[in-house]
């Protein structure tokens, strides 16, 4: 099924680090790449003629990466409806800056153009060609990485692509390395995670959607040592989120469940679906109800924030 997760995530706009040091703070600032720079993405190639100074970000995690690289966007389209454009994991990097912030399911093209961007970053996107062509008439535009699933690029690929477009490839590599080192350290320090099954679910208005084996939350869990249930492992990579009927719910029961209720609390989320409440992991208190969207579009800033918040639960549930 074609990326329901992206559509559901967009509904968030309508419905509403501790532990590891921030990677960007550790990095030295190597010399920027010489411009012009040409980058490859899923919709072709884009040439950036000179060092960008007015960057407008559109993808859910794109602003995180730009900020981690030491660049403050002139505008941020917040698909998750964050008041300042970014989640709490990135607010320190944003500081006192006041970029133009837009929200909504439809990109505000006039507002984007009015900001006079010299680079538009739409990396964590659906890879829509018509949208890309329209944005490219405003400014050079970077789209979904080559080979990425719509709305679900690997955070490593997104980081490196954005860093290349900003003329900071070495800094991008270091952000990736530092974040992978953090994840590897958490996995090594918690051998009880290894081999345990984990399933990610979105639950909205009683409907259950299972995260596929390439969904962003799922891939982060696997980097910590968890593995898919056979049902999820068998899903095509393109099915990053799939609706799940009541009779199929037992097939995704696992050692731990990670659940996002789209603003509903744990009690209301479970009350909305009797089958969900009857799963073994839920009955054993092995279900984690995500308090925020830190891992829904993971970035080098949100991963340590989100994983650190989840660690006490993971240790207890697998101990």
C-alpha cells in the first residue's frame, strides 16, 4: 500500500538530549565545499550555484538537519504543526531565531516565494514530481533521496543529502557517525534488546496501522537490536504503513509494542480498539505509548531525544 503513513502524519496538522550530546556541537567546522554544487535525488539533479543563505525547509525532519549543520532556515513548513516550526529536540538549535513558520497539508507556495529562498529542501517528502517542478520554479529544490520510500527516507541518507546541498558534506558525515555511535552504544549497553520482536502501531479513531519493515520508527528500533515479527518482515518495503484488521492483530503481537495515538492518551487509545487492548504485550505492560513525534521522522537531533525517553521502558520490558 502506498505510504499511508505520510497521509496519516499530515493529519497531525489538522488533528493536532539528554544522554547523548548533540552531534552538531561536537563537530569541527571543516571548509565548505566549493560551489556550484550539484546533488542527485529521486527526481533528478539540482545545482546550487552558491552557498545558500536563505533556506526554506518543507519535510518533517528537514529543519532538524539544517539546524544541526549550523544553518538557520528562513522558513519552515511544519507538517506536525509545531508552533516554532521544530520539535523540542531542535529548539535549542533554533535559539531566538524567528523563521517564517507555515503549517497545513497544502504547501503555501506564495509564502515560500515571498521568503525569497535560494534553496528549498523537501527531502523528507513524498517525491511528487509536479510539486518538485513547481517548487523548482521558485528556487533550486532538493527532493527525496534516490531509492527512498515516500516520506520515509533513511535519516542517514537525508542528512548526507542536505549536508551536500549546503556545501557541508564532511559535517554531514560526522553527524551521521556520531548518531550511529550513540545508537550502537545504546544497543551494546542493552544486550536484552537483541533478538526481541518489536512492532510499531499508529492508532487513530480506533483504526490500527502497522509500521512496515522500512517505517522510520521501525528502522530505529532495529538499529537498537530489535527485530520484526514475521508478519511485518514479510511486508513489501513500499508498505511503510498498512491498515490492520481486527483478525490480523494477533499476528503483530510481539515482545514490545510502540504505539502512537495521535493525541489520545493510553486509556483512550486502548478503549478505542478492543483487539488492541487484548494483545499479550499490552496485558504484560510491554506497550510504549509515544509521547511525541521525535521518532516519527527521525533526525540526528530527534533520535537521541526520543530514544533516551523510551529507554527506561525498553529496559524494563526486556529485562
